[in-house]
């Protein structure tokens, strides 16, 4: 099976490494100006892993798209629409390709889920799936296994991908709610920022409350959007909390911690953009999102205070469910 992975950052390079290890013919693409791509080409390794000589590394978008029947995308969620425009401009026929979205986010400017962006460019009958759930590159490359999910509106594609991509390192489950899988996966990054804020303010003991109330908050939004609210309690959201709310490898958690400490953080924290997008969705679907709102306020003010947190968790008394 020929697959192309678009995006040579931490997760994209891991996906290419992983799929190569389980016997797929892999092409890894990165932007011509990417320093990460240059490092991979020159050294066959990056800060996280080493790759062998058995798969292609290229900056030629058309070549990578033509090469494979399955296109896996792992780039910034906010860049997806522009990326798809560039991909279409190559002239490669795309409606017979399978697109697997391996990043977690919502388009800030529109509030669209990433699968909706693919449909905008390829058509409503496009073959699109998402690969989401817990796990860090740093853990996978040492042999630590985890469980993830693949979800798609097309059962045949979902089952084929789970069969082809499963291994002792990653056990895939079939997702059953694309809305919930995408919203849950994206919004857990916002909860990761909230967890980092708690770390920075020395309120770590509130993480239990954050996990409980955060999951409930997102479940209400998923339901309002037409998804299954139970999806918030699955691998895409609650199941990914340990890797996002507690792990030292989590960029979103670290961003929140640095925000509370008043220090800069220069790595990509997708939850920043997602917090803005979620508030648009909350307004559109009439859903109260107090934790997302608090995170959004902290980002805008570039600070998080203990009063902000106590005001959030000591709101008016009400039933838990």
C-alpha cells in the first residue's frame, strides 16, 4: 500500500515512521522552506526519531499526491484550507484519494470541522477519515503502546484503515460519531491549556474537577451539534486527557503553564485557535462553555489569575448533571 504523509513535524514524521515500520510504502512531504524537512533529508533523523532509507522524503507536492492512494495530513489545522487549495492546484485527481486527518483542531475563522474543509475542496462525497486519540511520539518510539480511533462517515473506509494501520503498538477502535470525534479531539487541547494554567497557579488538585466538568461541557456542545454526547467520554476526548492535561510532552499544557507564569512559549499550541472557534460554535448552537470561555479570556488578556480560576469553579450552585 502506497501512502503519503503531508507534514514533517513531530506527529507527521512519527506517522511516516510508524507506517513504514508496519510495512507501508511511505512518502513524507514537507514545505520546501521547512528546516525540519532539511534536517530529515540530511540526517535521516530529527529531535524525536530516526528514519531509514526505505521511504521517500520530498518537498514536491504534486509528486507526493500522485504517489499514493491514501493521503495523511498532519499540519496546523489553521493551514488546512490553504494547503488544500495548493494541493488542488497541482492538477492531481483527488476525488479518488482517501484523506486521513491526523491533526486536532477547528478552523478559527469559520468554526468548521476539518473534515468539512476537505469536503469544501473535494466535494461532499469525498473519502475522508480522522485519526485521533491519545499518545505522544516520545512514548511510542520507546515501545509504549496506546489506543486510538479512526472515524469516518464511510464504514468501508473506516474498517479498511483500521485493518491496515493497526499493530501491537497502536490498537485502533472504530469511531462511531465523526462530529464527536472531531470536536472532542480538538477541544481537549483547550482543556490542556486550562490544565497548564492550574499547574502554573499551583492549583493541580483542581484537575479532577476540570476533567469532569470539561468533559460534560464538551458533551453538551457535541449533542447540540447533532453528535452523540457520549463521544466526549471516549478516546478522542476524555481518553486523551492524560496525554494532554498531565504529560510533560503536551504543548497545550505547557502553553497554559507559561501563560499563568507570565512567560512566553513559542511552540504550536493548537488549543489557542480552537478556544476562539469553540466560542463561535457555542454561540451558534446555544451552548454555555464556561471553561472554554475562561481559557479564551486568559489568552486574550495574556494572563491567568487565581481569581479567574476561583470565579470559574465557584459559580452558582446547581445540579452536577
